[in-house]
C-alpha cells in the first residue's frame, strides 16, 4: 500500500490503533484510505458491517482542513458523530432537528475551522447559511463523502430532490477557493447494481474514480421467503418465527409509519416487549428506542427503513420483512443488519400468495407505489411547459408546489442541467424513459418468486455475474428445498 509521502503508513496505522483500537486494516480498507489520502475520487461498494466509515473518517482526521459527509438520515449522523466525539475527535453535525443554540455552535466551529468532519444532509448542505460559510475562500475543504450513496438512486428523483443537485456542489465550491484547490468526492454504499453505480457516478460527476467493489454475499446469512395466504396467516407466521427466536435480537421491517405503530401496538398488547420506530419520531424518542434495543431491554423493534443505517449491533440473529421492500437495494441493506458477528442469522420475508385474491395487500402496495411514481413523472412533464428555461430553484419552488420534484425528475431523465447548485437550465430534448425505481420494483418481484439460489440471484443482479455462475449457497430456502 503506497501512502503519499506527507502521511506515512506508520502514522495511519498509529491513528487506527489510537482512535479505533485496531492493529491493522481489513482488505480493502487500506487501499481505500490510501486513495482518499491521495485526494482521488472513489466509488466504494462494501457489504454492511464491512467497516466503511473508518475508510473516510480516518483520512479526514489525519488531514488539516474539513471533510463534508453528506448523509441521508438524522439517526445515522447522530450515531457516527456521537462515536467520534466519544473518541475526542473534531466532528459535528447539522440537521433540521437541532436547537438554534446547537446549530449556532456548529456554524461557529465551522467558521473558526475547528472541525475535521461535518455531517449534514443534502438539504442542509444547500441551505444558504451553510453554503455561504462553506464558500469562505479561507475554509479549506479536502473532500465530500456521500455516505449510503444508494439513497441518491432510491430517493433522489422524488422524495429527496436535493440529491440531484449534488453534482454541482464541487464546481460551485471551487469557484470560491484559491486557484489549484482540489476537492475530492467519494461515494460509499453497501448496495449498488451496475445501473445504480452509473447513476451515482454521473450525478456526482466523479472524475476517473478509483473503484472498490466487494460482493454482498454473507455465508452466515440465510434468506427465506414464505407465502402468507391471509393477513391473519401473516401474523401467525410472524409470531411463530419470533417464538422460535425468543430472547434473540431482531428487527421487523414494515413499509409505513402507520404499519410500524399498529404492528408494535398489537405485539405489545399480546405481551411482547417492543417499540415502533420511524422517521416521524423526535430525536429523543428515536434515541431511547435505539438505546433500549442496543442494550437488550427490548429484543426487537418494529421499524421502517429509517432504522438500521449506521447502527451497529453485532448479535442480531434475525430480520423479518413483514412487508417486502420495493427495491432489492433496500432489501440487501436491511437483511445486512443481521449476523454482523459472523454467526448464523435468518432473514425471513413474508409475501402474499401470487394471485392476491386471499390477501391483496402486497399487490395494492406495489400498485400504489407505481401509481405515485407515474403521477409525479406526469406532473413533471406538464410543468416543463410552464417553467422558465433558465431559473433559480427557490423561486420555482415558491411558484410551483411540486417544483423541486419536477426539477429533480427532469435532471434524472437528462432534460435539465444544473448551472450551479441553485440555478438550472432546461435542455431541448425528450426524457430517457421510466423512473429507475419502477424498474427496481420489477427486480424485487423477480427475486421474491425466483426458484434459483437466492444469493446467486442477488450476486448476478448486483453486477457479480461471473462469480454467480453455477453458484449455490446451500443455505437459502431454495437451496434447501
């Protein structure tokens, strides 16, 4: 491993030992850290629990200057920053739920250049008070990290339109910095198929990125898909599975906040210690649920996709998808919470019978999701005729309630370019087809109904086709039949 001359390999290993207590890296952590220390762009795909955060935190702490970590969830930021602060590292965060006092303190630390790592959401990064300070010519910014980069693909078109503007951030910052300044960009995720990798690289405008790709296979993780013939049958299967794993740590994933609250209430009513967790809870409530689960006070949580990213618990023995996710990338992320200690873990997904006659919930959920996507795309195409050819995002949002989503969808379909993070130009060309999430929904359905080895299907889908040839894991439900 060739570490640039200004930071020796010895210094890197010493910092690893001092801050994290590890003697050496796991492959390919050393190579990734070397790449980031050399200020190269990078695309990193490593399985959940593979030690991604050390790969960008360590280079940031070793350098003079600031590294921005763009992160999708408040809980994820809070967990990583809390861990760094406990290790006496110069890290802070900015998100919408901070008090004005906390926000002011972080902005002052940013102005005084007291931070090495600043965690923030795409929306906060592009807010005027933050952007203004980041554009200070004297503030040295070494790099931008996009953590959980698959969220750009999953949420960037509609739910979180600010993601589509991130490609304009580096050139926008460089305009205000001294000539010759270099800012690198690295994207980290556990799940990105070849199409998602292309979208991430294109949207972020990665420049000849170093690429690190490890396949998602986990030999200790056993995926199982079972049909629940009726809504009552689904609950019965859930109870049977929980009873089989009594006193073991687990997670139950559902799709909506309402599902999370209702299922947790029902399980509590029949005597189980559990809690609901979703993005609508306040920071204090979320922290309490996390602490109770991590500390073993409650064995499992009924949660939406908001739970799990960045929360480390090694001994999770099971995951249930009470409702299947819409996308395979979500599925792999969520089952990856289990078995981080290397011991066997089960991941059960419950699905309705294929016709939907006895239980139409799954079909209805999928149809609703697809209809929402189509509606949003149709609205965006109608708005094209009304939007100015060149404009500024804030004024468009003021004038059109769906303006931000429309701009994001137009950018995603190649009909719009961002001049800078706040100003756009509509291009005279037609869009490039269906939303990636619509295609992703089809992939998920194929996985749930495949007769092949489930790990073989996942490896092939995520771009490891050669490795997947003649693959048979021997421990998924299909292999064991």
